[in-house]
C-alpha cells in the first residue's frame, strides 16, 4: 500500500511540473540534453519512472521546463 501511495505522489508531482513546464514552451530532458514538446517521463512497471528518450528507468523525472535549463 505504501508503494502505491508513493507512486501516486510521484505521478501527481510529475503532472504538476509537466503543466508548469508546458506553459513555458516545452520540456528539456536532463538525461539526453534534448528539448521536446512533451515530457519523456512515464510510469514504469516497477514503480519507478521511465525516460523514453534515454530508454532507462529513473527515480526522479528528468524533464524540466525548457526555459529552466
């Protein structure tokens, strides 16, 4: 149950940061150094996040607002 709550909290934080970054004009992936129009982080099978651009599991979302870089 604790794992489910942590996953929901991580997804909620991701959604809030994604909405803020979207208003700033895109996203910057800190793993690949690429700017993209949509965030590359998604919920993974093991409770962590998965970065599609870097194709690896991560503990914290690697997407930032494009202007934040």
